């Protein structure tokens, strides 16, 4: 029988988290840096961050940072957005390979080709992009939305124009339902929100009387149909905070979000809904974004110490900034 390997402080490469946190605090002072951390990164990084939140809040926070350096602990498109919103700042990210399945599902060249096809058919439309897109894609769009402001933005699109919504088909379908606006949907989706097991969710709800299902609108329709509360990360956080009675919440979003829930509403119990591995059909704890998981305390420390990787300004950032300013700040 094989014996499981357990990491111990004696293992090569192990660093004590508390020591890392102390080192990061010192480096923040030395490098004149602030840390922005998305709710989907590990809780220990959220705990040492100067700003935490969803994509909308952090995009706005980036414009309020007083330090000369921003460390954005999230994924690549978020670091790009911080640089776009605060071009005078140096923006570092802990891991340049922390991407996003949604952003990767909508390459800029493919979007250009599809837009040209629609125009050749005589169709007039606004392109509305979820913030989970590259800066190159943002520069091709009329509006940028987050799960927190999407409904408000959709309602600002003139009624005589169609809406091309990219890249998340599930969020687009949900927004089409709640706003009554028909949309041309790009066939993208989030790898984390795609995998939730409807069978396990139904079973958990049945076995936990009085439990409440909360889900992100990036989830497929079959999950949302049996969800009690649908909302983006910040909307969900505020919802659980508004309930005083201790409640068990079944959570259908990235599992690291539970750290923010527990800090904000410790009276409740939060249970992550498991996912399904498409390759085998097995239930797994795969509702953890592998890109967000690339952020670690060691990488935060290293990027501060080495002042890299850095998000460099690109020519198309200015056009993307115009769209972000109009969508997120006005």
C-alpha cells in the first residue's frame, strides 16, 4: 500500500506562510506597492491584500491606488485592465501564465472577422464584452460589463441596435432573459462554471433541508434553474451578509470565494457544489480555477522582490481605456 506524501516544514522549498506575509508587508513598503486580490485567489493572499473584490470593484480600485506600483493577484486580463485604467502605475502580476478560459475563447482576430461578417449582412449592432477578455478584444468593443454592472449597461444600448455579446454564452443568455434584449451570443464559457454537477447539487439540496443555492450567472442554465439566488461575486457576498439567521449555502462559483463569504458572514455555513470531470464523468473538486490557483504567496513575494513580471503598455490600450472608462467609471 502506498503511503501519501505530506508536505512538512522540513521539505525542500517549503516556506512558512506567516514569514512570507511578513516579508511581503516589508516589500510593499520598500517598493511603494499595493496589492489587489480577486475573490477567487487563495484566502491567504486576500488576507494580505490592500484591496479585495470582484472585477468591477478592483477595476475601480486600481484608479484610486496611491502607490506607484500595483501587484494584481488575479489573472492576466485583470492586470491589463489595471494598467489601462492607471497607465502611470507600474503593474505587476505574480504569474504571467495565469490566463482565463473565457478570454482565450474569444481571440481578437476571430472577433474582427465575425464583426465584419455581421456588417456585411447589413446588421447594426453594439459589441458588449464581459470584462473576462483580453485588452485587444476590449479595444474592439462598444461596452465592457462585469457581472456586477451588466444589466445596467445592457439597458444603455439603444433599442434600435442589436447586441453582440462576447464571450460568455451563459451570462449572455441570462442577461437576455432578465433584460428582454435579444442577443447574438459568442460560444464561449468559463471552465470552472461549466463543470458543476447538477445531480450533486440536487442531492445536496435534498439532503440539507433549508439550504439555499447561490450561483454565478456564468453557470449553465440547468444550474441556474434550481438556484435560489443568482448574482455576481459581490452581489452574492452582499446577499449572504443581509441574512442574519444562520443558513447553509450551497455555492456554485469558484470555491475560493467561500473565504470572502466566511469573513463577511461567519454566521453561515458555505458548501461548494462539486463538479464533474468531462473526461471520466467522475465527481471532483474541480470548481477551482487553475489560473487563479497559480497565484501563491511565494509568487507575490517574488514579483515584488524582482519587480516582474510587469504588464507593459500596448498601443491598443488607449482605445480599450476609452471603452472601460465609459463602461465602468461613468
